[in-house]
C-alpha cells in the first residue's frame, strides 16, 4: 500500500504545481475584449481582465439568484462581474477556494487554510457588501464542495485516520486550495484508476451552517466524490463513485438523513462510461455524459427523479465534449468540445425527441438526438484546461474559460448569431 500512496501523492502534487505555475504573472498582450468568430458568426466577449482568472466548474453555481452577478476566481481573489454593466469588484482577497454561489441569497461560500496543516475553515461572503463570516472549522483533511438549496447545510468528504494529508488533495478532485484547478494531469486516467485502487477509508459528511457542527453521512472505501446538492430539494444529494469511468457504477443519490441511497445508472456494456453528471435547474432531472462504448456512441442521458423516465440524446463523435450543460429552462444544451477529432468547438445543442410511433413500452428509454451548432472555434485552446461551459440565467450567453490566447480568462459567447460580422 505504501508505494501506491506515494505514487498518488506525487501525482497530485505535480498536478497542483502545474496549476500554481499557470497563476504566475504573464506578460502576454491581453486578448481582445470582443470579436465575432469568423467561423461561426457568434460574438465572443472576454469577461475577465486578470490573467489566470476563471469561471466556476460546470456543476458549481456561479450566478446570483437574481441573475445580476457572475462570481469568478483569480490567482489572488474571488471576484464578481455585473452581467449588465460588465463592472467587476473583489469580494474576497487572498488565497481561498470558492465553492458555490448560494441559490437563495447573494452569498459565495469558500474555504480557507489555517495555520494547522490539514485543517480548513468554511466561510461565506456577501457578494454585494463583501461582508464575510466564518461558518465552521472542518475536520482534518476535510473539504466542502456543495451547499444545499436553502443554504442550511454544506457537504464535503475526508479520508480517515492516517490517510493522505490535505495538501495532496485529500482524495477530492475539487479539494485543492488553489483558487481553481486548471490544467489536468497528463496521466489523469491512470491517476484516477490508482486512486480508486488505493481503497482509502473515507466519509461524506455534512456541516450545519448555523451551528458549525459536522455529521458523518456515508462511509466507504471507494473514492466518493463529485457531491452536488439538488438546486431545489435541500435534503437530496447526488454523489459519485469516482475512478476510471469504465470501472465504476458512478452516479448515486442519497438523502441527508442517510436514507434512499440509490444507483442512478448501471453499466450494461464492456467499456461503457458515464459521468460528469449535473442537475437540471428545476431539480427534476439528472443529466450525464454516456458513451456506449467509449468514443463510439455518444449520448447525453437524462433521468427524471420523480417519474423515473429516461431519455438519451444522441450526438456525433465529432461533437464530443468534456462537459455538457443545460439552460435554465431545460430547452437547450451546450458542450465545451474535446480532443476528439473535429470536436474543438464550443457547441450549442438543440434537443430533438424522435417520433414515438406507439412502440414505447414500460421501462423503455425515450430516444432523442442533438442538433448541433458551433459557437466558438477552440482550435487554439489547449484542452488540458477544461472550458467548463454554463448558460447565463437569461440564456443569452454560454460562459466558458479558455487559454486560447495563452493565459486563462473567462469568456462568454452569444447564443444568437451576430446581426453583422
């Protein structure tokens, strides 16, 4: 076990070092503030001015409930962008890891390091007033990755006993204290398989945001990760069994009282993969990337948590994306492209339900497909940085991060084509 853990530590440490190098000041000329992509006819806007700045991970809400602000990270702060005026202001100075923006109030939640190795604190800040508040001291090696819909509970995980120190990432893909994790490791697939094989004992736990008290929720020796609260049900949590996707039945949900722990999608094919799951904004659907098998047949699959209905939207291999996302009303999808041949684009997807000729029987999956439109040419983007697409609340823009000009910045592309080029 000891050589295996050493390998994990070295891999994660190298990963964090690469992210730190990117955040160093660079002397490149800033990208243009706006342009019309000549290949697509869509207007692109650079949202941030700071090299190394980035929008949130695709599952982490970065928007205030009134749609006024987008919160983003820089190497030295957590900041907010007014989506109407494009004015920015710093909310939190210093190294802090942003988690999410609250679904209820204009609050950003974040963690900070302490003078005790392996111990973090959970804090919140008002996005409009910048007033900060300490909410809890976290268990040793404990992370926090999600906040529930009514902002009463936080959820994270930690490795038990003499497990990895927090500085080696604590077993959580989103647990680093870098402002945001940028480049992915070259050997990411091997790293994920190695971490899963380590079988480190760990807990998913909750934190009461009023009292600061923590409570263990779910124990396992699988790699438990990617926790996401429902955006509408404060007691429903989605999480995953992390690892190389073809090795795990990944997507699960559980109630915060520990009941109804259930698998959402079970593999049925050799080399089948599913993952990068996310909630619809109304909390009714869980969506995820599904490939049957890997890199052959691609789908964005949906599961309705109330009706148990399933639908699979097929897309071409050339439209493969690292992450997909859905609009706030569920009518549109987007993708951030990938290294697959011909897939270096930001995509807009319009879902189409295939004709039901009365053949749908009990427990059968509804069939659909995506009609794709290219929004941004990403051929100059280095895909070790994941663009992490999301729709703005008014659904007029798709926000993403990119290094197409060298340093990383946050950008937005208009869903509608520009009137003139």
